[in-house]
C-alpha cells in the first residue's frame, strides 16, 4: 500500500513539473523558459544585472543564433523573476562565427539567398535596451563595411575591447 501511494505521488509530481508550459514572457517568441518557484537560486528584483555577452558562435538554437537565444532567455528569466527592465543592462560583443548574423537584410539576402533569421530577435532585444557591438576587426577580415550591418548594431574597435571595457566597468561576462 505504501509503495502504491509513493508511486502515485511521484507520478503526480512528474506530471505537474512536465505539464508546465514554456513561455517567452518578455522577449515575445524567443528564449523560452519554464518558471520554477521552488528552486534555490532565483532572479533577485533588488539587484541590478549588468551583463556582457560574448557572441562568437555560428551555432543556432530554435532557428536563431545561440547567442541571441541566450540573451532572450536571460531577459525572460529576469522578467519572470520580477526584475524590472531598468535594472537590466546588457551588452553583446559580436565576432567570430557570429559576425554574419549582424548583416542587414539586403547583405544577408545577397550572401545566403534567404532572410536573416536573427533580424527580428535583434530588433526585439535592441528595443528592450540591449547594446550590440560588432567587432570591426572581424568585419574587416570578412570584407564587411559599416553600411552592411543591421541598423540595430554598431561597430566596436574589437570584441576584445568591448569585453574588456565592460568587464572593467563591472559587467559580468556571460560566455
């Protein structure tokens, strides 16, 4: 009898945790999360989150560059945890394999013969307040000029400079 009761409780608990839906509460459609109220470490609404992301991969997750996915997921977790947007400061250094994700629509279409899958999420993140800096060293080595870039991004001398300067200003590196 005790075993049957224990099995029933385990099954019910499993159903409750797996029944929870994935949501995108702040960045609509990107960076989906599941909320958990009973976990040890949560977003803290009393803290200010100063984060610098290093976007260097060309890998994708759910149809967009993994770096943009991670930024959207972080914003969604912070928002779901009650952290207001004015306490979230995010900077992204775009370089390496992620450089081409920052192309404007025309240049991306010219290069890949399709729409840039990252353009919409970049716009949403920029509207939220994320600052995007594309490494000028990476663009120069790839034959990209400033006019080729998404209007929601801007050139920085280098990703290394962006990462160094923001970390010296107290931003936490999010690899």
